[in-house]
C-alpha cells in the first residue's frame, strides 16, 4: 500500500534557495538532563536541525535519544541549557508554518474511539471545526492508505495499520515538524521497510522537518539526510554524519554499495562508542 | 460433526444460559428425591415442590415484600453510585485529598453494617431512609475504589499525547480519564449491585420493621419464628433470584457500553 504523493501547496524549498527564515527549526544548546536519582541522561548536548532535514538520532538504549526527542516535543525540560523552536523559547502551535506533531513508540490510539475519531483528536482539542477536521482527517487517512478504515476500531487493525493510523493523526495536524520516537520498532521487518519508504515519500512531498529516533542503522541510513550518532552514559553526540543517497530511495538503494558502506561506517562508530562506555 | 448437527447446543450464548439451568434442575430433582426417600419433615427441609407451592400461595404477600426490598436496593445503589463517583472524582484531584480521605472510606468498608445499623435507625426516623443509608454504606466502597483506580489507570502514552496537544484539564478528564475508567467503573457496579441487595436485607433484619412496609428480610424472620420453613425458603429464593438478575443487568449494561472496544467484553 503505497502512500499517494500529494500535490501540496507548500512545497519544500529547493536546495540552496534562500529561506525567509534562516533560523533552525530546532536548536538544542548546551542541553543537559540529570534525573533526581543522579543519572545523567544528556551531557552538554548541542544540535541544530534545519528546515527540511530528515535527521535520525541513532544510538544504543540509554543514550538519551528519547529524552532529547521528548525535550523537542516540550514534554520534558532540560536541567541546563535551552531548546529553541524556530528561534523561540516556546512552542507556539497556532503559528502557521510552525506546527509540531509527534508519533510515539506505540500507536497510542484510544481503544474506545474509531480510527477517524482518533486521528481527529488533536484537531478536536485545538477546537478545529468538525467539518474541516473531518476533511483533514480523511485526507490524512488516505495519505497513509487507511482511507477506508476510518470507521473501524483500533483493535480491528494490525500493528502496522495501527501505526499508520497514529501517523495519520500526526499528519492531520499538518505539521511542519514531525517527531518520531522509534515508531516502527515493534513491527516486523517487512512492514517496517514498507512504512519507511512511505514515510520517506511523504517527507519529500511536503514542507516537513523530521526528527526520527531509532536504534536501527539500516533504517537511519535509508530514511535520513543526516544521522546523529549518540553514545550512552552520559548521553552525548558522538558523530554527525550527512547521508549520501539519491532523492528517491527504493528497494534498490537498500542493496546499493553506498548504502552498505554508510551502514558499515555508522556501525563502526557505534561499536567504538560502546567500547568506550564499557569501562 | 456434532457441531453442525446441533448448532443450538454449540452456541456459546445458549450454553451460558442452558448449562447452569440444567445443573439447577438436576440439583432440584436430587433434592426432591432425597427429601421424599429419606422422609425428611417439611419443617426441617421442604421439598422444592413444597417451596414452589408456597411461592404461588403466598405470592402476593411475598411479591409486595420483594418490592419493598427492591426499592431499598435500588435507592441505595443509585445513591452509592452517585456519591461514590463524586468521591472518586474528588480523590483523584490531588494526592493530598486522597491520602486524607481514603482511610475513612476504608473505615466505611470494614465496619460491619449490622454494628452501625441500630444507630442509624435510632437517628433517622424515616425507616426507608434509614435502611437506604445502611445499604448505601455497604455498597459504596467498590464504586469509590474501582472508579479511583480507573481514573488513575490512564495509558501514559495517551496522557503524553494530550499534554503535547495542550489539552485542558477538563478535556483530559472528559476525553481520556472517564473513558479509561469505564471498564473499572462497571466492575465496581457489578459488585456494588449485589452489595446493595445484601445491605438492604441486613438492614431490614436489624430494623425488624413489620407492617405494610415489610421487606423480604422481615418475611424470613417471621417465617423463622413460625417455623414456616417453606415460606422461608421461598423468600430466600426470591432474594437469590433478585441478586442474579441484578448481576445480569449490570453485565448487560457493561456489554452495551464497552462491547465495541474493551477486551473484557470480547468473545
């Protein structure tokens, strides 16, 4: 089930085109996170994400990648340092062009609500009129290939389809920044690969910046324009690697030499990091 | 195959009703047989047929008594649901409120109603009200504890989603906490409906009120004094039947409300 490429009014700026706002979409400046029990989840972390990038945060468990994503979502605040969204200290969701949505590790759908009602939740909470909300939800559901499933309950869907519904809920917000926390980690490899390609198509077709947390090297290389390799204890950035690859990536890319080379490089970086933190 | 030859017997819905009925009939037949063969006197153990005859003969009187007991049961059940839900909402507002009030809710639960009933009956002159209060005291605890548990058992991921979308406290309550609490609440209803009936009967026993407003418990007391054992059994049968029907009613209510999504109502 391929996602239909939408003709969108807000196309991504061509590479090199002058941006009206040179400010990064996301900026983490000297961010630290220390939990009350003394665990240091993040140490003096600096990261800037530009408009239109697809950035993966890659690292072993405990490297603070999920913590960093939660900070980007405004669900956690740093113990020191600060996060900036479009240059501002707080997230203003009503500002057009600065909308944010998040997809969690699990589909986190409300079991008592139909798929369409689930996808409409953020719009309902924001007070979007019902008719407009329904149209946006239907468009989002069709985008993820669930156009005919709006009326069913989540339990009637497979794991992959539930995840699609969860993505539709995020897309209905028409986000400019999409945060994804290991969204496909619980799915089988086949389903995961398919969702990865659909996500990549979706990102290319619109003005969307994606921050994607994963511990799969292959997924990170396939999806990203940039991979941030993180290490654990304390969580920090080890390397910031630009990914070379064609704009349109398909199954052939997964077996190409550049893909395999870049995976090997990231794998070496991660092994090094693990060796460092082992003692 | 047996399944295709006897589709009605294979139907789980039919089985759920027919199987216990069949067991009941077998037990009644055994009872009847034992009473007749062992020549047990009626004033000790009446046969099921004796009880049936009494049920018909004393029908109007017993039925009037049943209505009185039912009235107390439903009044106290409604009151327990109303007050229990209000208390639960109060408790989840803050940990301090819960910490300071919950021990008293437990106190309510562990104090035997027979011990408090005389006091309440002295303090409240209206018998119906006094009995209702007693039965409410018995029935309210499962509503409070289950609803509190339900309101707190919210999927943390969904809670994050609501926070992320800047849901107000009110929106979170209405769209997340209440639907999440419903399965627990219905569990509480099931227990409380039975307890309301027990509370009503126990309170009637303690009050011992006779006359036109007498409930089934009074009929049992009277029948006991008069050694009218078949009538005692008939009254007992009506109480048990009422309890089963109440339980089924609550189960049906839960099925209607949760059937489309909750695991407990699947299959």
